[in-house]
């Protein structure tokens, strides 16, 4: 809840998707639907995707085709280099600092917000 409030204070509307058990595809589909609907309806100017899976390359390209900027945030390992290259901008976060406080992620989001001013 604290994380969602932090993002809203910075004019972001967070949509958090959590994988439950082995339902990764359900999360992928929900995330894809959310991003494409909002991109198509021009509901946003900037999307931040926290993911490193190469499966998202086509989604990122499609969102960009609708005119939205899409920034990526992910840990230093496990990231698809191809995905990193399709983002408009990319920021690494430190997994060690990601724990309960989300400090590394907050810092990455703050950098993104600052770059948009």
C-alpha cells in the first residue's frame, strides 16, 4: 500500500500484478491487456514496465506504436538484452536494496519522473 501511495504522489497510476503459484501466463495476459487498452485509448503518456522477460518485446513495441513512451526497470541479472534495447529508456535496480523498503525501485521511479520534467 505504501508503494502505491508513493507512486500516486508522483502522478503515476500503479497497476501491480503478482504471480500466484505457477500462474505466470495469467499475469502476462492481464499485464498485456492493461497496457494495450491504455495505450490504445491514449490514457497515459508514459508506462514503466518492471520486467526482464523477452516475451514482452512485442508488447513494448506495440505500446510504442501507439505513441506512449515505455521505460523499463529491472535487476542486473536475468534481463533480456533484446528487451532492454526496445525500451525508450532503461534503469537497473539493485535487488539487494529491493527488500521491504523498495528503496532501489523508488530511486529508479524518481529518476524516471525527474527525467520527464
